[in-house]
C-alpha cells in the first residue's frame, strides 16, 4: 500500500493538470476564497503572529515529548475501556482493523473524512473483506462513487465542479435533479442517512487526541462525524502518531488556528469530541472502542532536520497559498498529501525514489511558509530535500551536475567570471535578434518556448565601472 | 558613508544600466561608492537547486570580496536575501561563520538601505506615468522589505501608482525553477502578466532582475506594450 495515487510520470501529470481548465478554475477560485477569508480571520484575531508563535511552540513541545504524551493518551484510553494498538506500518494498521471487522462479522462500515486512512489504503483493505465502506463526508463520498483520489487535504473533491458531481450522482445513484449545490447536498444526505443507520462499525480519523483525557476531537463542516461516532456499536479511531495535544487548553488554541487557516472560519460548523467506550452510566457511545495509532514512517522523521514537518495540523493553508498547486492541481503531486506540505512529507514517508520531483515543484516563493499557522519552514525543507537528492541520494541529472560544477568554478574565480561577463553577449549572439533571444539554446530552450530572454548588455556593468573609474582619475 | 555595491550577476551581465542607476542614486545621497571586483554571484542558483557544496564556493568568494566593506548594497531583494542566509549555512564552520554573520549584518537591498539607513523616503525624482509594482517574493517574504519600495515609488513626483491585484503571488521565476519546471513557470508568469494588464499600467516596476526578465519576457512575447523597469531606473529619473 502506498500514498501514491497513480503511476504516470511527473511531466505527464503536470501537463494533465495544466490542461484541465475545469479543475484550474475550481482550484483558483477556491484558493481565492480561502485566502481572503483567512486574511479576514487573521486581522480579526489581531495578534496573528503571536498566535502562530503559540501554535508553533505547542506543536514543538508535543512532538519533542511525543513518547510521553502517547503513553498518557494510551493509558487514558485503556482506563476508559478502549483498546489501543500501535501500528508500525500501514499493513499492521489495516490487519488490526480487518480483525476487528471480521470478529464483528460487520457488513457495513461508516467512515469520517480522514487522511491517514487514505494514506494506509484502509478502504481497499476493508473492501477486500467484503465489507461495504460508506464515506460520511460529502466530498469523500463523491470521490468514492467516482473512484477518484482526493486532491486536497481539507476539501478532497476540490478539483470537481458541480456539473461533474451531478453527472457522478446521476450515473452511480440515479440522480435526476439539477446541479444546484443545495439540491446535490440534499440528495447526498438522503442517500447517506440510510447507510448510517445500518452500519455496524464506525471509523473516524482524528484532528487532535487529547492526552490528558484520552479524548478524540474531530473538526468537520457537515456534522456527519456524529453518525460514525454515536450510531454504531463499535468505533475505531485511526490517527497518525503525531496528531496529539497535551491538554484541552492546547486543543482549543490549535482548533482555532486550524479552522481559521483552513477555511477562514472562526470555528467550523461542528467539533465532535468523544472519549473511549461507553461507560455504564453513559447513554451513548460505542460498546467496543479501538484506537489505532499509526507510525508508518513518522518515527523515522523524529530527531531529523525534518522533525518540524510533524508539527503539521493538516489545515491546508500552505496548499491554498501555493501558486504551483493552483496551476497543476492536487493529482499532479501523485500523493494523497499534495501541495507544499505534500512535497515535504511525501518523500519522507514514501522515499525519494518515487517522489524525487516533488521537492522541485516549487519556485521557493515562501507563500507556504508564510501561510502556515504553526510556522513550519516548508520552503527551506524543500531546499534541504534537494540537497539530499543531489548529495546523498545522487539522483540529480548528469547535465545538471556538470552545470553546477561549472557554476562553482565560475563563481569562485573572479578571472573566469570576468571573462564570462565579457563573452556572454558574443556567445549568445547566434540566438539574438534585436537584443532579444526568442529561441534559446540548451537550458534556455524551454524558457524561450513561451517567453523571451534578454540579450546580455553591450557592456557589462563591471567594465563600465572600470572605465568610469579610469576617466575619473584622469 | 562608504558603500560597496553588490551588483548581482544578473545585473552585471544583463542589465548594466540598473547598476549605473544604483551607483548614481547612492552618490546623489552622498555615499562614497566602491565596487569590489572580486564579487561574482551570491550562490543562489546552486544553493536553491540543492548543490550546497558548489554554492558554498560562490559564497566564500562573496565573503572575501566584501570583507572590508562598511555597507553592502545591492539592487536585488533575492540576492541580498541570499547573503542574509549565509550565517545559517556556515553555522558551526569555524573558518567562515563570523565572516558570514558580518556580511549578513552589513548587507541591504537598495530601497531598504535608502529608507532604513539613509532615512530617505523621497528621492526627489520625477516620473510621469501609470505605474504598478510587483513585490518579488524574496524581497518581501525572505528579506521582509515590503513598505520601502512602495513608499519611495509613491513619493516620486508625477507618478500614478496602481496596486497590482494579488501582488504577493510569485511570478514563476524561482531561478532554476523556471528552467526545470518551465511549464508550470509559464502558467504562473502568464497569470502575473494578466494581472499587470488589468491595472492598465504603462510601467511595471520591480526590485529583482530575475522576476523582471521573466515577466518582461512573457509580456513582450504576448505583444503587450507595458514597459518593465527596475526600481533603480525609476528612482534615478531626475526632475
Ligand atoms: S504545513 Fe502548515 S499550512 Fe500546511 S497543512 Fe500543515 S499546518 Fe497547515
């Protein structure tokens, strides 16, 4: 199982994204909406930078003391009658969950939106048992019907417009209505209600697990999470091992940062919290409760220079701010974690071999780092990835390596450099017309396919300066 | 005040005029300008591509070049931003760490130097025309220079300043990104060009040659008549 979503090569995926006008329109207008709403929320809060700092410190402290808080969380959940399982790999997590389903002889599972279950490929694992999996999140449900992977971590079906959704509903569920969003949502609700009531097992993700009380907090927009957490007898939470906060107090700070950064809301419409199994004096909650804590490559990141990547609260602010994402869309990243955080995280979780282009899919403009509510230095981590690809993994193309060797020589030797400033114009002369290079050689070729490149100045600055100095002395 | 000019390799080779304007502006405000000839490139093309070892050779050359300078001023937010990164890059390097810190501390981007050090908000220039400004990412986000260029621009006599829509968005240059990911870069710069067109400005001003070459190259190819000029050129227009 892998976090990859398809097998086509990088250039092809990028091209497909660029040519998908529908997707690009949907993505750019959503980005515009999210970004301006986020800005309003930041101003409203007043001291946004202080909040970010606080968020960053909470995440840093928690991840630095992850073993302690995981133990505390585990103790609390056990005390409340829940079963806790630490899964080192995706397979271990899936096996454990499959076993629970098998024991229950469950036929139907209702799920909330969860990135980590996408990461481990849980749906396929459950379907292989013959269980039916129902996604309760509208976006996830649309994608499930269409067998399409998510393209965004908060709004998974961001790449689809309402016409495409109408078609999917018509084709897969016999929908005959219009493409008015409300009508589509009503239809989905009526279809889903039925499913919720008959599911035997509920599976949720986790936004924040509160270590002090063993409570799981879910942040959703539709309130459908309640369907998974309250109706079925058996409830399973799947969480990435870093998705933890020490106490309710930190949870509040992070939820506030999360909702403001994700969709520019003070709070999302629904925040669901639940703790362990139902106790004798409680009226609702599951009889059987399982918490599956997934490592799947995360502990390898601990203690490295990429540790701060584990601070991520999956708000997607970096994705919403990213101009590269805007033009290529989420699927181009070939990871269920797209955008800047995806470009940082995916090679860490799934290796450079499969994802070596991702760290370069950024102009290093820094919009992601600026947007991140917990101050993860995303673009700096991308540079670090590039260094590893070049120096440790040795996966850089030969021509590039030669060019960079040349660069080192050129830039560390003033004489060579000076000569190049003299020769540049002459060297580029064959491709120059009216001081414009319209069809350049070598590395300039791709650039000049779409835009002009200027010819070097007639006289370099340094040679002008030298002459000026001389004439001043005379 | 003694100022060493950090010309940047792009200006040295492709836009000598921007360098000339920079010298003249600094001299206009009484700076004693020199040009240390040992300087080459800040190392960014290699550094941002992941070639740390190669980039350090360029960086050491720059530290040697500006060793005795009092102030280092350059017409580029991005390249000066790179100098400011040196202390992180040479951290715990016994031979170079101090030099890196010294160079970072005395380096300024041109508009930043004018406003923060010389405390000039009006350069006393005159320029007639509708002007919009693209704040390059490294100037604003890495170097943190946001207000200085806009203040200086707005105070130029005769200028009509129009804000660029979504001005903070990257133009798609990104150094080697524009070559390695040319297709994505192209979409980004097309969008930027579209935003410039929406302002109906006659001039697009910016403080980083790389971005200007990128945006200018696209607008020229699209047959648009907007003139793309560097900040230094516009600040150096006299009354
Ligand atoms: S990296 Fe930062 S901005 Fe991006 S999803 Fe994670 S928390 Fe949000």
